[in-house]
C-alpha cells in the first residue's frame, strides 16, 4: 500500500508541478494579454491621432480647393475684364483713325477755301488798286479842270 500511496503522492506532486507550470503559464499569458491590451490601447491612441491628422488634412485640402476655386473665379473675371479692355482699346483705335481721316478731310477743305479766298482777295486788291488809280486820275482831271476854270 505504501507503494500505492507513494505513487499517488508522486502523481499528486506531478499534478502539482503541472498546476504550478499551468499557473506560471497562465500568469505569463495574462501578462502577455495585458501587454497586448496596452499595445492595443497605444495603437488605438495612435490611430485616433492619425484619424485626427487625416481630418485636419482633409479640412486643409477643402480650404485649399475653395481658395483655388476663388482664384479661378478671379482669374476668369480678370480675363473677361482684359477682353473688355482690348475691345474698348480697339474701338478707341478705330475712333482715333476716324478722327484722323476726318481731320485730313477738313484740312483739305480748309486748304481749298484758303486758296479760293486768296484768289478772291487778290482780285479784290487788284480791283481796289485799279479803282484807286481811276479815282486819282479823276481827281487829277477835276483839279486840272478847276485850274482852267479859275
């Protein structure tokens, strides 16, 4: 019986050893699980920070897109204004050319009128000179006749 008891005792020791090993393993597993939980917690924190960073980037991207859209609108407005200025400039150049043409026509008419006036004045001066000569001749004749009468 003693032998059986020794065997049972030996078996119990073996079982106890195994239980201690299991408890040690369980303790290690619990420690590993705690480390995993801590790692998961840190990973979740990092993931939250990454998501927050991504949200910030998306907001900044949206702001940049809105700014780009505003710049495109302003550029379109500037292009339209430039086109309007080019049209106005073309109109002004055409008007300037029309004025030049009109001035040339007026200058030609004025030159013709000046020539006509010069011709008329020359004839009038000739006539006046002729009349003056005639008047002096008449005065001379009258004086001569007056001397004779005296």
